C-alpha cells in the first residue's frame, strides 16, 4: 500500500467511523460505507477501512467458519487474491495460506494458469476462486483443474458475476473480443461470459457436490444489515460451496 493510499484510508476511517455498520473482515465500525461499482454505483457498499465489498464480506463469513471448524492445519490456495481477504489470512498462524496471480509481475506464491495448474493432485484443502472464472477462456477445464488439485474432501469457494435476472442461462460468445462489446454483452471489458445459475451444473460436471449459499439470507437479519451484505442493485452475491 502506497503512502497516498494509507493517508486516504486513515482519512476514511476518521470520516466514516460510527456504530451503524461493521465489516466482519477487519472489524471496522462505520456510520456508512462507501459507494462502489465499476459502471453502476452501489451506495453503502465498500468498507472505508479494508475496502471489502458485499461479496467479500459474505465470502469471509463462510471461510472463517471453515477455518475455525478445521481439525488440522489447512492448506489454502487463493486465486487472484483480494487485499481485504489476503491480508487477514496471511497473518493467521493456524493455516498455510498461499496465493496465485496469473500476472507474473504481481507478487504471489504461484502464477498458475487455471486451465492448467502446475501442481500435483490432491494438494490443497481449500481453494478460493472469487470472480475469476468469468475471465477464463475454458472455464470447464478450469473447474476440472480446481477439482483435481483439491484434497478429498476439499472445498472450493466459487463466486462469479450473475445475470441480474437469474432465469437466464450462462451466456458466452467467443466471437466477441472488443472490450467495448464485452461491456455490453458480459458486463465488463475483460469478461468472456456472464453466468446464470447453471454454473452449478458446470461445477457438478467437473465432479463437485455443490451447495449454493446466500449469506444475506443465512445470517440473522440484524447481522446481514450490520455487515452490509445486501447488493443495492439487487443482484444476489452467491457462494457456490463446491466439495470434492
């Protein structure tokens, strides 16, 4: 984190401090969260301290529960690690936390290609793959690779951007390569598809047993409100808990 980023973070911590909301990841208490969103802004979304979004906070609740319930030291692999999650995980001594960035210019333990993970079978206990598969050309191959390198019974926590209307199946079109057209078709310039709930069937074909978790509905309503798990665009931030 640069000096400028540290100053900005300290400013936000003072400006937004309060007791109405709390980030379950960093524990910061706020009177409101920041707006967020690449194209459409979501109000009251981003933690002023660690920068977590709704999907990060939901993921953390599930992940923290898995870690606390473990009876042995977990080996965790995190693809394209978000700072708000990687920071707290890297400091926990009860697990072995490893990261992988596809970009070799970024500091990471590994630089795996999800479609061909250079790793032996049955190696990791938990894999975190949040909003990554929509960037991968062959996501079916990537899912099979994640399954392969997981121990049994390992857990992959998968998150993907979904259609606002979940009735739509996954949409992809390899002929669409212009970044401007990808924004229109897939919601972001570097996405190659937008998922529907049939992502469950894709994961099952890779070998997983899948449980769909909507943490906004699973936690107590008072905590859901306090942790700001609701996406103001009314898009569910689902976690696909995929067990080998």
